[in-house]
């Protein structure tokens, strides 16, 4: 005979939430690659700096992720929106994240 706890656990197995993804943006040769990425709420954007210079992923009036030489930085996206970002040190470097609801 199955206990109520076992039945509850079996029934909950079908209710597994969608796993968040990590989306990688490479920073190399003074550019974000890919320039545009699509994500869902809860996903992580990870910037990997392979360049010889420090960079940032900066949103004007918003957040900033500092990317030291040969290091990475990340951010979890929390709401559905289009986010334009740039490098504060090299403003010609630009990228865009389009975040959709799950």
C-alpha cells in the first residue's frame, strides 16, 4: 500500500519547472558575439571576456557587469523586455538581449 507521501511525490514529478539556460556572449576583438541574444525570464547571460582589455556590459541608467581581462561575468534576467547594453569603456561596442516570458 502506498502512503499519501509517496502518492504526492509521484503526482508532483510531472510538475517539474522548466530549467533556466545559460546564454554565453563572447567578448573578443572589441565586440560582443553574438550581438543579439534571446532569453527567457530566469535565464543567465554570461559574458566571457577573451579580449586584451577590460570591458563592461552596461545598461544606461540600469545595471552593469564588469568584465576583467580573461574573466567572465553574468546576470540573471528577471523580466520580459528588450535590453540594449554597451561597454562603458568602449561605447561603440553594443549588444541586445530580448527577454521573453517563460
